[in-house]
C-alpha cells in the first residue's frame, strides 16, 4: 500500500450530493485546494496543512485522514455509510417482519 493511502476511505458528498470516497492524502489535498476561498476556515486550514505535511512525510497519513474527516464533518460533507442507508430503509431491512 502506498504511504499516502488511508486505511479506510473518507466518504464525502460532492456536487449535488453524490458520494465519493477519498482514499488518500493526495485526494484529500485536492478536495481542500478546490474548496471555495470564501468558505475556508480554521478546520480547513488545519486539514490542508496536515495533508501537506503528510505528503512531505512529516506526519502519518492517518493523522491527515482524521483532520480531513473532522473538516468534512464540520461542513456536513460526510456521506452516510451504504449499510446504514439500507438498514434505515424498510424494504431493505434485515427484519423478516418488514415487507
């Protein structure tokens, strides 16, 4: 596995709410660089600096992942896990009594 790859991707919503998986420090860095300047704040700055440091090998990729995930959570970008969507939907529920 490449040193900048995350152990578990961060699922975020992009565009019109389409989920995508951020799998590496470079992916996270790209999303942060493309974030609108007018919306940049403290969590954005911290995540961007962490990704930059991880790309230089100064910190672990998982540290940058955690800070990117915190940024995404603050801005309501985290996508729900597919399992939780299916579990919440009665038609796809594993409960045999639900039809």
